[in-house]
C-alpha cells in the first residue's frame, strides 16, 4: 500500500492575511533573486573566460611581433649608424663655408700618393691613418703637412710595416692653430672604408 504524502505548510493557517501575503511575496522574490544572482555569476564567469582568451591571444601576438622586431635589430643598428654618419657629414658640409678647407687640402695633397684609411677630426687636431707601398710617399706627405699655414705641429703616432702585403701604415696627428680649428665642440669621427686615393 503506497504511503500517503503529507504536505507541510509552515505559514499561518488563519486566512489570507497581510502577513501571509507578505511571506508569499518574500519567498517568490527570494527565488527570483537567487535565479538572478546565479545567472549574473554565470555571465561573469563567461565574460572572464572570454577575457582570458583575449589575453592569451594578445600574448601570442606580442611574442610574434617581438621575434619580428628582434630579427630586424641588426639592420636597424646599421641604419642608425648610417644616419648618425650622414648627420655628421651634413654638419661639416653646412659649416664648410665658414671653416678653412684644411681637410680637403690634406686629402688633395695625399691623392695619388697614399691611401687614407681613417681620418679623425676634433676641435684642435686631425688624426690620419695613412697607407703607402713605401716610406717615401709618407715622408713627402708629412713634409707637405708641415707647410700648411694652420698646422702648428706634426707627430707620428705609430708606424706599422706589413711585409706580407708590402704595405706601410702610419698614424699621423696634425695639430691646428686656434684660427684653423674646425668648428664644433665635440670630437667627431669620419671613417672611410674605401680609399681616397689609389694605392701605388
């Protein structure tokens, strides 16, 4: 024989009073609030999940972009070096009208006799690294530098004799007078990879 189900009602059982209506309303609103809170929590969870996916996608994109940037770093270094050297050349070119043409005269003096490997230009000295097949062209070039009006002194910093390639490399410093100084407060460098003059 099936058991009889008994219904338990904890509400007062003496008519449809205002208190009973309030309790019924409170229970109904409570159920709705629970459903609303659970729905809101589920929505927040899904939104957080979508944000985590977007964050992971952004991290992957950043890794890809970083690898691309790092692959272009050597070319960027070369480009920046060329830009700085071009800016240096433009500076001296703009100031060439007000500065003595000592540098061009020095290059003209050694053209056809020696090869200029490096030229360092500062405010009061010009340092030259020259190359020749014999010592005679270097000696003639140093003697011609002594005759320049704005050169106060010449010093030979180093002499290197490369017997394997039959070359003599000399470091020469030409000190300038105050009126013959090139404009500019800082020391700059102009390095040439191709010779100004043909080697003998």
